[in-house]
C-alpha cells in the first residue's frame, strides 16, 4: 500500500471515528436503555433480563462472518463494493429494528407486544454485530499496519461517544419528553428510539461518502446466484444446528442436576456446553456438504480456509496466540461485570455512579485509548501489550482499597479513572495486535473469530462474578481478578518470541 499523506490520514481517522460512533450507538439501546424502558412500562425484572440475550450476536458473530467474505448482495455489491454493501445493509436493518422497537408499545399484559419488542431487539443485535464485523474488516483493509493503532484509538473514541449518546443521551431525551418511573409515557420512549433511528440514518450517509478499500475490490466475491443461495442455505443449517445443539445439550442430566456449585466448575461446565453446541454445528455443516447443499470447494473457501490459514502461518505456536487472545482482557472484563452492583452495595447513589462511571470513566477510557494509539507508534506492539496487561491488572487493586473504605467519592473517581484509562489503553493496543495477526485475504472472518474469542471466556466467567463475590467477598474478588492477569504476562512474553520467530522466516 502506498504511503499516506497527512490529509489522507486525517480523513481516515475521521472516518473511523464516525464508524466507531455507528458501532457504539446500538449497545445501550439493546441493554441498559431498553431495560429502563421495559421497567417503566411495568415489565417484570425476570422478563427484562431475558432481553439481554439479544446481544449474544456479538459473541457469535464469527458464525456468519464468512458470508461477508463470500456472499454477493444483489445490486448493492455492484453499487457500493464488498465492504460498503454489507455496511449499508447492516445499518438499514438497524434503523428498521429501532423503528420496530419504537412502535412495539411494550405491555406486560400483551405478550404479542413483548414478542414484537424481542424481535426488534434480536434484529438490532444481529445487524449491529454484522456492522461490527464489516467495520473491523474495513479498518484493517483501508490503511497499512503502522496506522492501525491510531485508527483503533479513533474507532474506540467514536464507539464510546456512541454509547454515551444512546445511553445517557437517550435517558435525558426520554425524561425531557415526559417519561419517568413514576409517570410512564410510551410516546416519550417511542420518540426517543425514533430519534436514535434518525441518528443512525446520519451514519448511513457516512457509509455512502467513504471509499471502498482497494483490497476488498480485488477480493470481491464472484459466486453465481445459485451458489449464493446454496451458501446461504448452508449458513441457515449451521446456525440452526448450533442454536439447537446449545438448547438441547443444556437439557442433559449433568447440566440440569445443579450438582456443580462452585463458580469455576460452572464456568468449565458452560465451556463444555458451548463446545458441544459447536461440535453439533460442525457435524451438520459436514453433512450439508456431503449431501451437496453447497459445493465442497465453496464451503472450504468460506469456513475452513480462514481458520486453516492462521494455523498454516503460525504452526504449532498458533495455540499460544489463541490463548493470549482469549485471556488478555479477562482481568478487567470479569471485574467490570459486577462493577455497578459493587458501587451500589457501597452506598453510592445513581447520580454518583452516573457521573463517575458513565461520564468521567468514559472520558478517561477515551484518553487512555488515544494514549495507547500514540505509544504504539513509538514502541513495539508486544511491549505495549505487556504494559497494558500490567496496568489493567494493577488498577483492580484500587477497588480492594475502595471496598475497605466504603463510600469514598474521591477514591471512587481515582479508581474509576485509572481503571478506565488502563482499559482504554489496553483495548486500543489489543485491537492493533489482533489486526496484525489478520490475513488481508480473510479479514472479516479472522478478525470476527479473534474478537469473539477475546470476549467469550471472560463473559462466561464474568457471569459467575456474583457467585464468586458471595463466596469470598469484594476485597478477595478484586484480588482474584488482579491475579488473573499474572499468567497473561507469561503468555505475552511467549507470544512475543513466537512472533519474532515468525518474522525471521
């Protein structure tokens, strides 16, 4: 790729900031903001928490990411190109989902309205995860490797701003329009979600204005309409098998008896549960090829080649890199799952949490992201990975002190600020690291696999963070999360040697 001029770099940074905003906007509209709407509408908590399952698309986006490498979209691919066509489709689906949710009018006495809201939230989660896959591929393909850290910082900043708009911003809008816990107004929430849909419409304009990466133009899919349909059919079979395998394997005796009580045991059992479902999907995919639902070579090119390419490039050492990818963020993600409950248990008010975490914390994470991007330009990426891992683990120790001190606002701001700064720095550096491992021929699939692996194990373990706290208390819990980061340092050192050997070949 040719050397970029300064104006070109500025345009790329602005582009990734806006795309990051588009990626961050849906997050709260699926989780926190939607939960508050449903609670104000009188929906029971048990039902409200079920809506968070709509966000599973973020963890399993690697399942359909191969379609974005190989499936041609009628008309759109010809108009916009490989990446922008999928980005445009995903954003249009997101707008449609927001409108569907806006007009659902949730009513606890009318299950049809809740089903309609659930359909909209699932569509929003699926299309938003699809957009994430495309943006990640676009970012890697649009600029050389030495710019990835700066683009990662810009993307992260935009993402955080999008979360602020859809989180705090949507709550301010709904309150301004007249809805509160005491006086519920469906019209206020409907108009809030329609405003969010209009903002997403502005993101579509960004997609129409940006240019298609040269690499994606060269690697544009060229399947016949019949093979497109057959590939889509195989995708449906694989996804249905995975979902069915996950549901029905959960009914096996060792999953139902509840004999496993320790948090670690439950985590390992859930990991086995996931692997079993994945095994069912792989077997059904193999059978689909065997009965000629899709051509064998197309199936290999779509699902097998992106994975085999990574192992061919790194050989036996690929396992070390995958272990690092899966565990690098475990310390701050696991501790972050229970953070709001922790602050509440210490007696902090909603306003104090909102200002410290949702405002000051977000600002510090953006600052940390830009600091990571700048430092990654001056130091080796693995050196920055080591620094980010140490910082992310060490800042957890501040929460031990906060747990002992109790309601101390100044200490809360110190802990939240440093923790978010470290998380922003480590996150930006990690994105640049993942980008460096990605083969430009399989950008969407490989990065989707890496990012899903990054969040899967921490999220599963984080789901048991409440049980861990109940067992050992907050001070020991944060000591445990800090200790989780120690083995990561060894993995980084090992992975650094692997990459050095790989570069010498």
